[in-house]
C-alpha cells in the first residue's frame, strides 16, 4: 500500500524544491529593485481611492492606461519639483559657504556679538570659540573635514542610484495601477489557496494599516511643515519655504523635526536673534507634541487598531531596518502580527461556541 504513494510524494517534494530554488533565484536577481517595488505598492495603496475615482471618469482599457500614466506623471512632478528646487538652492548656498570657509581658514572667525546675549554658558562658549575658531589654525582644524562632504564623485553616484530607483518605482507604479484588478484577483486567489479566509483578512489589515500610517505621518507632517513655515516667516528665519518643506519631510519621522528646529534656531542665533531661536524651538516642540500625542495616535492607531506604543515601535524599528520605506512597512507588519495574535487568542472561545449547540 505504501508503494503507490511513494511516486506522488517524491514528485511533490521535487516540485516544492524546484519552486523554492527558483523563488530564491528570482529574489536574488530582483533584490536591487525590491525597494522600487515596495515603494510602488505603498504609493498605489495610498492613492487607490483617488485612482478609482479617475477610472470611473475614464472607463475602458485605454482609460486605465491613461489614468495610470497620469498618476505616475503627477507623482514624478510632486517628488522632482521640490527636490530640484532644493538642489538649486543648496548649490547657491554651497558656493557662499565655500567662500565663507575659505575666509575663516585664512583669517579665523571673530567672536560674534550674539555670544554676549546667551543667558547660560556664555564664558564656556567664549573660551571654546577663542580656542577653536578665532585663530586661522583653529578654524582650519574645525573646517577641513567639511570639504570632504563635497566630493562630487560620491554625490554624483548616489544621485544616479536614487534616480534609477525612482524611475523603476514610477514604472512599477504604472503597471500596478493599470493592471490593478487582475493583480488583486490573483492575490486573493493565492491567499485563499495558501491561507484560507485568514489570507484576505491579513491583506485588508495591511492595506488599512498602510493608509492609516500615511494619513498619520504624511498628512500630519505636511500640516506641521505648513504651520512651521508661518513661524519661520514671522520670526525671520532665512529660507523659510525651504525649511518648511524640510520640516514637513522630517516631521514624518518621529523626533525628526526637532533637528530642523535646531538648524532654524542656529540660523537665528547666527543673525543675533537668540530670542527668536528660543521661540522657534518652543513653538516647534509644542506643535510636534500636539501632533505626536493627540493627532497621530488617533489616525494611525484607529486604522491599524494598534496601541500607540506598538505603532511607535513599528515606525522606529521600520526606519532603523528599512530606512524611509520602513515608516509604512513597519506599522503594517505590526498590525498584521497583532491581528494574528488576537485571532489566535480568540480561537479557543470560537471553537467552544461552535461546539456548544451540537451538545
């Protein structure tokens, strides 16, 4: 009786081994482009409601193609226009900074007048400045490493790599949007065959988590950037629009906006406005505190059904592991794991309820 089962079992094992080897080979080949695929999936999930509204206006195969191409083009403009503006501004500032560093290394930096207005640590700051920046020798020691940052070959290769990743992200996004219906159907069928009803619940929870995270991080970050832009303009911070845009991006990362507030405060201190620097830090921390403790927990936690502690662990752990992409993958992963854990805990009670009518 065992002999007839041996051949099918061996065939199954051989197919499973072949599928596993081919899967690993495909993963190894596509490893470089996995970030592009992940970013395209995140963007497609985030804009799916808008995408479906546009498809209702442009039905048919041609409409799906034009809708996908239009959205991909808009995403490209949303990303590239601010980046190009920032690079242009940074190039202008880099020239001025280079001249300033050259003059500082040749003549030293005299003690600025705002040091006398510092309420705490004035003597310590004065001593450090006189020892490290006031003389040409000290300025050379402090500023020589800044020129290594401007290595054009390193910057050029990094920018080229980012452009390639972004180009493949847009291309992947186009195909994901154009073939949305068939991709969803295939994923549902695969999930049913592999995991049963749990597969669709996992997918729905992951989608809900990604959208909730985007609402809680991106939209709230943009709101923080808009508020702080007004603060920068009011207090006279140099380049308020550029700093506001940087604040919006940094605010998507927990505690990231504080670094921008410190930069804005340092710029104001350099202009002699110590009170303005203190005001930027205080107002910025109040805005971030309200966003992080009241608005984001409602948006992210309500969508993911996660306590905010696990949301924070997912965000910070995701950033540590996957970089900026981890902002969205981390909370979604935590939400799915918590959902599976809750279902595991509730399973015995459901089995008892199902068994009680039979008895």
